[in-house]
C-alpha cells in the first residue's frame, strides 16, 4: 500500500521564490526522499541527504530536522551555506547538526560531488561493522570495487572537527562506510547518488543473505571485479543513473505526487 504522507503536511510554497535551477533540484531531491522511503531504506528522522545548488558552489539543500523523508516536498528543503548559515527558512527551525557536519564536509572536500545520501539501513550498518566492509559477491556491488572508504566511529558527528577526517576517509571514493553507524553514498547528481544507493543497499542485503546460510560463497577474481567496475562507468558524458532515474521518478509521480509541492 502506498500512502502519500506528504499530502498531510503543509509547507510554505517556495515555487517562484527561488531560481528555476534551484526549484528543479528541489523537485529531484524531494522525489529522491520519497523513493528512499518507497524502497524501505529509511523510516527515521535521523538520516539526511544534501545536494549542491547549481551555480552556487557554497550552498547546498538538505532536509529539515524532525520530518520523515515521506513527508518532504520541494518547498520543505533548507538551503544552507557551507559555513553553517541557514539561508532559506527551515520549517522546523532546525537542521540536524550531524547532517550539517557530514554534508558540509563532503560538499567542501569534493567539488565533483553534487549529492550525498546518508542512511542507517540494517544491511548497510551491518556491513559497516564487518572488517572487510562490502564484499563483491554480486554484479551490483562491483561498480564500487576499490571505491569504498572507511571512517572509524567517533560518537555522534556533532563536532565540526570531524569534518577533516570525513574528507580524508572519503578521498575519491563513491561510498564511505561509517563504522558502526551508517553509510554515505555520493554522486555527481541526485540521479547518480540514488541509483548508486539502490545498487549498494541491494549489495549489502545480498551479502547478509549469502553469509547467513553458512554455505561457501564464490567470489569473482579482483581482475573480474575491476573489469566490471569499468563497464559501469558513464559513457558519452551521460550521468550514470540518468536512465534509471527517469523510471524511478515515475514511481514518485504515480504514488507520491505531493513531493512537487
Ligand atoms: Zn547517521
């Protein structure tokens, strides 16, 4: 059953009050928040996603504190400066402090990244606790081969001093496994970050399932994993997730139309 939770929450409309580019990003992010819930990757108010505003490299949008992803719409998102200033109205008056620390680190440290998704799914956290992290059991996982960093647990990320460590550990990876805490997936666009998230979450679920049986697992060679990773790289300058994203957006359009508010 699909319930459009966002239809029950009202936010002051920002349509027409922000640039067309920012509004388009707001719609994409709002669709992404709904899809993360749709795929069962969230369910709490403690996760966050950010995306850089086009043409404004020091500004990013993030979800307001206190709301479920299923309640968010384009107008609900908060615009934040890299230095922590809140530039647009925050419906709940707050931005999750850990959200600001994590996302400002990523956006300032990785100019090529325009979207970052931070989640605490059961399979993702489980893999973050395993010494080797993600193992490359399935095709979906191989696009991340050699592109996963680790960040040791340092308590709840409220301290801006943790930013340097996050930047260092993310390095040029696609994923940062926050030990005993959660995951961060980054991409050049909302489309890329979401499609990577789907691939990554499935990979973690498959790892948990495969290891649960105790049966011996066949793992492709490092050479095969690397070859497969290269096959998944974007071609013709098209964002990696562009085609899948169009299909995913149709789910949001059909079931959760209030995301466009
Ligand atoms: Zn977290």
